[in-house]
């Protein structure tokens, strides 16, 4: 029997045996080689604090709390996987056994998915680049929604996987000044390596005010809030110029006691956009909806325009993924994006 890593209750992980279903005509079966986590989203399920643990979105896209306690466990951890096809359905036309592909899939040894849900792992494309498709899509949604352009000043709050991609995309878009904000030195150093012109440790300063001072009292044109922390959103507002844009790509939890709307927000006539990557791209150009969005991000990764070397950290064997996941939760300063090899 094959194994998968699941959360069975808040803060409790288990390797669980599973059995693959019979292969449908349009499906492929993949043996996993490399997977990655999506810490911001998965954290809510791991801790039991996420909004979707205690409710769900209805057909009108309105959040409905579930007072009865919806059962969401066991919940499969992991986000994206690279692997080799070991079996194809009778009507599969695109793939053959032995093809290497990547797709959305968690920490499990095999996956059975529809053929159209996989993308080819191009020659020379590292698995570490392929698993960055998801964070790069969310970063691209933020950059696209903000319409970052040549000469812009940009601040990126939160330098995890999404924030690292946002820094690089801001640079590719022509941003002249890029401020990376994060509590952890490891992430700040990575951002400097790949495009940030300056980094800020928010733990010891009034970050929004500091950004204003560094920009001659004006503020950045655009703030990309990728931390998922309400304090990050507060300082994104404080550090953005009058009439500027704040685009959120992080997933927030709980209340907003660190957010004040009485001063900077109230007076600066800013625009705030909640971007959800490819799901609801906010852009004046209608053709960014659909396959083009994802295909563009894949091409940026394939060409190496988006760098991922050193941005999957740590990388551990599959059977050590449970301990590594707990270490990441306890010591986020030592990681950017957890990778797992099989």
C-alpha cells in the first residue's frame, strides 16, 4: 500500500495508507518524485484555525460559518508535485508512460488525475521550478492587478514563496525601487539576491513610515501584501502613496486588531484589491482569464526568468516530511518553501 501525509487533527500528522482507484479512460497515474507545501493556506488546516475549517463558501460566494463543526480531517498536506507517468487510460492522447509531468497534488507517493490537469516537465526545467507554479501564479495575479510598470516603486510585504516571486516579477516589470519586508533574515537575503533593492526587518521599526521616509515622504506606488498578516496590511497602507494601490495576495485569518483605518487609509484615497491569482484576475485586459494566465507563468519559469534556486528550503525525504512540517511551523525563520523527495 502507498502512503500519504495527512493532518488528522490540529497539530497532529500521520502517514496513512491509501489505495488508488481503478484508472478511468481519461486519467493518468503518476509516481511522485518531488512535492512542495503551500504554507500560508495549509497552516490554517494544520492549526485548525483556518476559515474553511469552520465554514465554507456557499453558491453565492458568501462565507457561512459552520457551528456544527464540519469535519475536514483527514486533510492531505502538500500543494504541487512532479512525477513520472506509470500508467495511462485507454483514451489518453497527450501522455505516454515514462513522461515526466507536474501538477497540483499533495504529499503522497502516487496520484491519479485527469490527463488535462498535468503539464510537461520541460527539458532542463528543475522540479524546484515546477513546484513554484502555484506561488508564481498568485504573485502574477498581484503584479498584474497592480499593473506595475517601468520606473515604479514597489514594496512587497512577506517574502515567502509568493513574495519572492512578486519581487522578481516587479523587477521584470521595470520597477526601479523594490522594498522587501520580512521578519526573517533568510528570506530577506533571498529577496536581495533576486531583485529587491532594499530589505526591511519590520520587527524593529515603523515599516510604513520608514518606506515613506526612504521615498522622500511620498510612498511606494504599489504595495503587494503577501504575508497574510494584518500588521503587514496595515503597514502596506501606511507606506503607499496617496492614490496608490495595495494588492493583497496573502490569506488572512481571524480578526484585524493590528489594522487601523482611521488615519492613512482614510486620508490617502488608495485603491485596495484582493487578488486571488488566476481564479479572479483583476486586470483591464480580458484575455488574461483562462489558460493564458497559467501558460505565461509556466513559460517564465521554463525560461528561467523566474529564479528558484535556493528558494525550496528545506528539502527532506518523504518519510521525514512529518517532522519537517512540524519544524517549519516551529521555526519559520529557517524555511522559504518545504520540498519533499520520494
